[in-house]
């Protein structure tokens, strides 16, 4: 079984800002079209059995802010006007409606971020997973049964691959350790003072070649400090010095708890729903490709498809095959009883 795990807000944002010139009756539809077309092409390319889309829930950052109050407090919305916000919200809501009709599973949970939902799903399934997101944090999920497709890089990453991170090449398993030590400006996570990625790689060149741990960083730093007690950078690392103060060992514990997806920040309800998304059948009641076609006509999606008589058939065919796969799961279960 192969499943595509999609970072919904990430994919919608890419289409919303990247496909700027698709309009119908004065309404922007670039986000909707790009989202559906991406799922369609992914289904074809990777021979999927299931697609699951996760969305950031309301107050999704709250759990991490409880232990690190500065988390994402620097975030500024890319949306510049009320009209743009209205369009984005409308397309987000509309995409969810399409997914329901197309037998695409989806989850959105209050106080939960998408990264944690995707992590928990991948940790609790035996399916072969492909994670679709340009969010570098999700690279840490790569394993024997999890690959990550980064649309910004246009590449599918596997275990032991080298990945570009902040214009440097590192082993994919070290994205987490680099973020712990160097911080992350986009999430407003403070790293060791004056410890940029270039300086970190200068001290730990092995980051480019093989996975390392926090303990490895501490042990090697202790050895380097014994050799040169005037090494300010190493001293800052060992004592947990950031722009906010000196935190000692707490620095490593705190940053790892915020960055790591090993233990996702999820509510009990979210965990149970994700398990259901893995194992339970979808209810076919009310779902219909005819509803999808009606929505496509209303939104003008047909106007941006290639100019051929069978364009809409080619566009919908992958979703119809996904529908059959999901429906057949119910049939098989009934037969076994």
C-alpha cells in the first residue's frame, strides 16, 4: 500500500501565489487548480492507493508556545489585503469540499500543526508513505517506509540522501540537529549565539556525510574545549548561550522538544482520528464524481484545462481510480465477514 501525505496549507499556498493568472468570472482559482492537479499527477506518478491531506488546526502553534513562548511569534501573513485573505480562505474551503467528493482523506485538529499530524500518521502505519511538502522540518521523517517530496527542490528524498539546507548540503537525517543547534528564523527558534550553519559545518563536517546526535555534538565539543579553552563558539555551545541568555543543558532539551517530530504534539482526539484515517473505511454516502464535475463547472476549472474534447476525462480519471480503490476496501471487508 502506498499513501501520499500532503501538507495542505503548504500546497495551497504554493498554488495560490504561484499560479497567479488563473481566474474565472473575476475570481482567482489558481490555488484550487494547482492543488487538484498536483494530487492528480502524484496519483499517476507514484501509483498510490490512498491520499491523506492534513491542515493546520486553529491555534496549532499553542502546544509549542506553552514551552517556548517565542515560537513563531515573528510570523507575518503573506496575505496583504482583505480581498486576498478572502480569496485564500474561500479556495481553502473549496479544496476541502473537492477532497470529500474525490475520496481524499483529510484531517484538521484544533491546537495541532500539520507536521505533527503527518509525523504521527507515518509512525503508525505500515504503508509506504510519500510526504509532499516544501517544509524542511518534515525531512526528519525519512525512513525505510517514508520518502519526502520537496516541490521547491522538485525532488523525492530517501534515506541517506544529501539535501540542500540554507544553501549548504547536509545528510537528510541531520536537518533536525542543524535546526536544534543553529535555530530557525522562520519559526523564531533561537540557536547557539553566532552559530550559523557554515560555522556549525566547520566544526562538525560529518554532518554532510552521516547522521549525528545531540550527544555526539556535546562529546565532540567537550574534546575541542579541552584542546582550546578560549574557543568562544564551542564554549557558547557547551553552556547553551543564545541571544536570550545562558541556558546550559536546558538549551538542548528545550530546542530538541520543539524541533523534533519523534513525539508529535497532538491531542488525544487527533491521535485517534489519525488512526482511523489509517485503518477505517471511508463512508461513500453523499460522495459523487457528478458533484465534482458540478463544482468544476461552477469554479471554471474546465476553462484552464487543455483545449481537447477529453481534457476533463483525463483530469478526473486518476481520482476515479482512487475512488474505486477506496470503495473496493469496503467490498473486500464485507466479503471477509
